[in-house]
């Protein structure tokens, strides 16, 4: 088990940090993301054939073309969306 450090800067930066970590792993990869981490693992997994599964724990699971701020905006009172870009 490897726990990726999430720098919590922007979705692009956070996903790139995880993707960089994944590039050094041989064998099948299962990514687990909680809350905002769901969007991070979705983005980080793109183009990596080693990623075999994504597990969302109360996480954002964006469809193609969706993004974290749009998903968070669907829930009145959510404040995270204003800080994720």
C-alpha cells in the first residue's frame, strides 16, 4: 500500500502529483479516493494502463466532461467548490 501525499493546491496539480507517483509503480494499481480525492484519482488515472480500478469513498466521481467545482455546485451549502479549480 502506498499513500500518495495530496498537496491540496489545484485539481490539476494534485492529480499530477499522484500521476507522477503512479508512473513509478509496476503492476496493477487500485486507487482509492475520499471526498475531493475522488476527482483527483479520476484525473490522475487517465492514460495509465496500470490503473485497474478506482474506488470512491464518499467521493466525487465525475463523468467525462464533468469537473469537481461543477459537481460540488449541485449541492446547496457546499463550500469546497469555490476553492477547487
